[in-house]
């Protein structure tokens, strides 16, 4: 379950009632947000490492980086790097142009 109150607290879009963890991560990175492992755990997505291969398999253009980020639980920056997924402006444009019209 994705916690909408915590999403709003972090200035992320509110999850829709039909959003899965995969679709929510995708909608966040398409909207220009950086999503990382610690942030995902805070909002209720405990398996970003499992969502990333699905994005790759579906050939979604995005960037995967590893780095140190602040933990929303403790407000500290632990020394261990985590996954950081995001889309550049060019990747968002490519995704929009490749998306099939409904």
C-alpha cells in the first residue's frame, strides 16, 4: 500500500486508487521526480529493486544511478548508496513519443 499522506509530505503526486507500485514509480519518474530506495520505503514501496528490472524489460527510458541520499525516517544521510531512478527531459520526451495512443 502506498501512503498518500507521506507522498504529499515529500511533494510527490498522490497515488491514484488503481496505482500499483510499478505504475506509481513510473508516473513519478515521468513527472520528473527522482525516486530512490529510501524514499520508496518511506511511502510504502519496499521493493524498488524489483520494479527497476520491469522498467528495463518494458524498455522504458530512464536513468539508474547509485548514491547516498537522505533517509526520510531519520533525516540522516547513511553512508550506504541506494538505487536512484529518474528520467531526464529527453527521456521523458522519448517516453511520451513512444507511448501508444489509447
